[in-house]
């Protein structure tokens, strides 16, 4: 049994001082941090094999099946991805790698589904919203790389891609003279293209830039706001995909990045061979993306050796309050001892 309760109180207050002053959390959960290593020159935006990627520390990010809302994914095929990040003074680049037994890069047939991968950033960086598509009031900016868009950049896929031996009766562009008085290839007759539908355009990048604020709100940003570049290659049963964008943009609904700061980041992946699309995907939890800051110049010795330089105002106030409480507790304990001895 504790004979001196005031001593126990004093000990608790002393422990509170230590925890508060040195900012020691009572409980913590370990999270992953992806560090965007700073380079002086150009980033290897189109070369996942570049030795420059080895300057960045790779992290393995676990993924799990999305089972929160319809359409569910019952079992994940993509259980983990490997990520690296680089940045220079202008751009950020993220390399994502994962194993995939099949290369699914076409949507020509209705039974085909693409491989894809995405990264997600909340626009309000002080809040980690719901991992799947954000939530009302906290939108997320999503960059989705699509294997079929990557293939389309090399050569647009059509029915002949899936059925190279199909019979063709008429080639509309094979004749030099028009069979009709109107040129139906005029953009005015290609309404989706003329209206700016992103899916009807010739893809300049395999990455779609999107925004969402909860389930059912996923929206593609306008064509002039498709700012994310990308490159993906499949080899030896593995996809390697690069995302790249300027650290800062002037257009709305885009994540912004400052050197020396950290930002929440999440990943998602789709395995086309498993019929995965839309909400049927594998997702990570939030991790931290640290935009590596340049090494600062050495501080003057006076500032470096000053204890007060590392103590903020809040710490000083809390220390003063807790110290006063400690003195009160110690004084009460001494008075209690004197009173006890006098009564004997």
C-alpha cells in the first residue's frame, strides 16, 4: 500500500513534465514515410531503369482489398507496391512498382479490363480524410495511370488490335477523293472530341488528373488541368510506373508541394486480369510523403548551443505551470510528514 499519496502525486507530475517538455506521445502508431530525395538536375521522368532512382530509399507499401462499399473486391491480387520518390527544384516524380502476372493494356473488347495504379493526396493537408475517395469537405486529388492509355500513346488501339485478321469492307481514309460532299472527319462532326471529352482525345499523357470528395463524386479535371505526366513499362512480370508533376500549379483542385514539408499520400492498384475496375481495387492506408529539404547552412554557435532556441513558448508556459504544481505537491508532502511526526 502507498503510505505517502502525496509522493505518488509528485511522481506523476514529474512524469507529466518529462512527457510534455520532450513531446513524448503516450501512444503512437508506426507509419511509413516516403522521402522525395532532392536532385540538382533533371528527373528521370521516362526511365524507370535510371540509376538516379537508386538515390531514393524504396519503401514497401501493403495494400488490401476495398471492402467498404459496392462494388467490393473480395480478394486482392496486388498485395504490395514498392515506391520511390525524387524531386528537383521544380518537379516531383514518384516511381511505383508491383508484380503482375499479365499485361492488361487494352479495353477494345467489352470483357477486357485494364491494369492501373493511382496516387492520392488530400487538398487539405492537415486532415487525413477517408482513404477511399476522400469525404465531403476534404477533397482528394487523384493521379491515375492507365495501361491502355500508355499503349494508346504508341499507337491507338481499335478492333484490329484485338482481331488482326478481321474482314474489312471499307476504309474511310483509303480514298483520296471524298465519297460524299462533306468531310465527316471534321471535328464538328466528332462531337465528343469537339466538346472536350477527355476520353475522346488523343492522349498526351497516360495519367488522368481527377478530384473526389467521397463515394460517387469522382470527377475528371478539364483538359487544360491535365497536368500530370507519366510513363509505364511492363517487363518480367512487373509494372513500373512513373508519375510526375510540377511541385506548384496555378490551376485549382491540384495538390501543392513545398520543400521541407510532409503530406498524406495513398496508393491504389487495379489488376485487369482479375476483372478489377472502379471501386474493385486494392488500396493502401495513408502514408507520409516528405518533400526532402536542401541541407541548411550551419547555424551560428550561439544559436546552436542555446537551449532556449529549441524551446517554444507553449513548452515554457506548460513547464512553469507544471513546475508550480510540483512545488505545491512537495510542500504539501513535507507538511504532512511534519504533522505526522508531531502527532506521535
